[in-house]
C-alpha cells in the first residue's frame, strides 16, 4: 500500500453529516474512504477542466492567428440570428 499521511480537516456540519451518513448507510467503511473517493472524483474532474481550458486556449490562439493573418469576415448579427432561428425551427419536436 502507498505511504499514508494522517491529516486533520475541518468541514461544515452539513458536509460532515453527509460523510457520516455514507458510512452509516454502508456505502463506505470509513470517513477516510469517503474522502479518498471524493478526491479521486475531484482529480478526474479537474483534469477534464484543464483539458477543456487548454482546448479553449488553443481555439483562442487560432482565432487570434486568423485575425493577424487577415482571415476574418464581417460580423453579421442578423445573419447569425436568422441561422439560429432556422436551426431551432428545423429541430424535431417530441410529442
């Protein structure tokens, strides 16, 4: 097993109650298990957020490069609104 380090944490009452409830309900063997599961989930969520942020930065860089190279079109709000309305109108409706 990996090295273990003991930490003391302070939580709001509602969060502590949620952890205790999960243990008492048999979902987890201990409060430590609940916290470890929550941290694993957080790490996955954080990794996805960082990937999305990198993709967004890449898109911004591409857009800025397009502007610098003169690859731009005139902004036409009316055309964008009309396209959006058409897309909405063409959506299948569920009965």
